[in-house]
C-alpha cells in the first residue's frame, strides 16, 4: 500500500510502469510484478477519491481509469479501489472502471 508518497504515483508511467523516484525503486505496478514476482491478479491499485483525502498521491479518477486500461493491456488483471469513505461515490467507481471493466 503506497500513499502520501510525495510526487510518486501521480502519473500513469509512475503508477503503472516505472516508479518516479529513487526513494521507492521498482514499486510501480509492473515493476512489483517483475521484480517481486507477485502475480498480476494479486496486485490492486488504490487511489484517493478526492484531494482532501490525502496529503499527496491524488490524480483525477478519469486519468487513473486510462492508466488501468494501459495496465490491463500489459497483462494486469487485479483490481482497483478508491478511498476514503464516503468520498468514493458510486459515480466515481463507475468512472474508475469505465475503461478497464465497463459495466
């Protein structure tokens, strides 16, 4: 679980393919899979629903949805979540799923 990590994990590349800083090397979704051999179906992406839910690490849920589509196209088949209650509304969850697991 990674959050409040400064400017890490706030772009698709840093979240999905290559972690942004030297402080947390090999901790993007794909890198965890490649370096730690954690199966893709065991890796879940969680992001704060709103900026007020975190000190850092937030980016728009619509952009996260596109990032997840990229990850799925690379073989990832885990899950995703938004936190924190009650800010993660059903509409936001639908947006999060829209490009990866449309309903």
